[in-house]
């Protein structure tokens, strides 16, 4: 028999879960026209958005009541958020590979990637064990999600370009990594039961912040060197390896037009 707190939780969450269930019902395809295709895509995105809001509301409710989330809800949450996590992180990775559209891809995918990774982490963690209270578990899940996303981008940069993060990834690395490193080390001193985990999270966040700072420094140095070469007044334009010039040949009393090849070989 469900306890009063559990019954209250279910009753409060049921409107959200009902809305999510209704939104998840696929719409019938009436025709194959482009307009209908866009409409179907819009309905699909809206349905996913409502489902996402439903799971987020459920997580907030369990945190408020300090109850463990239902196992079935966590299985569904992980299944729904994991594909979104993969898609959003793909934008971050592509943002480091595509030099032309990199800023747009990275900035567009950063928040969705962090959020979806945090929700997926919370669902999987809640299925794995309940050692950490539900409130801190939800908060740390988003911290882990942010570090995971930035690490995915940083690893990608090791294989492309100058092997450093682009500015539109490096600056979030510095900001988010620093913001998470400090409270992690503070919490490590206050929480002896999970000290090792807090130290690990702090070290991870610190490494991300350092990677971002090094990337910014290297990028700034490269741009400075390029600008110095372009504006150096002593640098002369390079000459072609050879030049063909018209000339006149004299043969006896006759002058004939011709050409001469001048250059360094």
C-alpha cells in the first residue's frame, strides 16, 4: 500500500505524466506534402518538449518531497533523454570540426547538451543506486552533465585544427569549469562520506577550466603572430619565380621581335 507521501507525489505528478502520455501519441500522417511534413515535425518537437517538461516536473517533485523516484519513471526518463543527449552532444562535436558553422553549432547545442546529459545521468544514477540523497543527486547530475559535454568537445579538438578548443568552447570551459571546481573542493572538505567523489569532480572541472585557458592563450598567440606577419612593413611581396618580357633580336641588319625568360632557377 502506498504511503501518504507517495500518494501525494503521484497525485501531484499525474497531470504532467498524463500530458506527456498524450503528447507522445504520434499523429496520423494525412499526406506527404512539404507543409504536412513541417507540421508533423513541429508536432513531434512539441510532443518531445512536453514529455521533457513532464519528467523535469516529476524530478522536482521527488526532490521537494525527498522521496526516491519511481524505477519505471527513471527507466522512461533515461530512454527519452538519452537520444536527445546524443544529438545535442553531436552538435558540440561538429562545432569543433566545422570551422564555418562552428560558433552557431556550439552555442546552439551547449545548453541542450548539458541539460539532456544531466537528465540522462540522473535517471541512470537513480536506477543504479540510492546512496546519495535525491536532492544532491539531481544537482550533481547536472554538474556531471556539463563536464561530460565540455570534455566531449575538448577531446574532439585534439584531433582537428590546432588541437586546442575554439574560443566559443574554450570560454564556456573556463566559466563552467571554474564555477564547478570551487564548490566541489569546498564540499569535499565538508562531506567526509563522499570526499573522494567530490575531489574527483573538482579535479575534472579544474582540468576543463585549464584546457579552456590554454586554448584561449594559444589562439590569442596564433592570431597575434598572424597579424604581425600581415602588417610587417619590412616584408616584401614575394616575386614570381620567372618573368617573360618582350625584347628585340638583331640579325645582321634586321631587327626581329622576340621574348626573353628572366628568373632564378
